[in-house]
């Protein structure tokens, strides 16, 4: 059985995390789907732009990333946001 995230992640010990997300059922995130002949390459730019936007929003640094045809990898560094005021959290 899996553990809750609050038990898996300890930013004090290590702020760096490797995250992987993949598509299911032979779906394509980007690249050329040889079975259907369709190209999903335009999505690669969308994924990268969204990662950068979310990194700013959640105070996370992206150390490295790779966007593949059916999955992506991101190495993240979680920044310390303990000094954020309630107003800053609401405005973000």
C-alpha cells in the first residue's frame, strides 16, 4: 500500500525530486504516432511552457526536464516558502 505524500517527501532532508508522468493506452503526448499517422509535436511546446508557469506559481525550480513521446521527466528543487505571507499566497 502506498504512503501519503506528507510521509514520502521531506524537504529538510532533500529538496530535489525526480518526477515522471506518462500517458496510458498508447496515447501520445507529443511526436509522431505511426499507427494513426498524426503528429502531436506541437504539444511539446505547450508542456514546456506549462511546466515553467507552474514552477513560478509553486516556488519550484526546474533543474532538468525531458519531454518524450508518451511521458516526461522533471527534476525539481522545492524552494523554501515558509516566509511567505498570507497575502503573497493569495496573490499567487
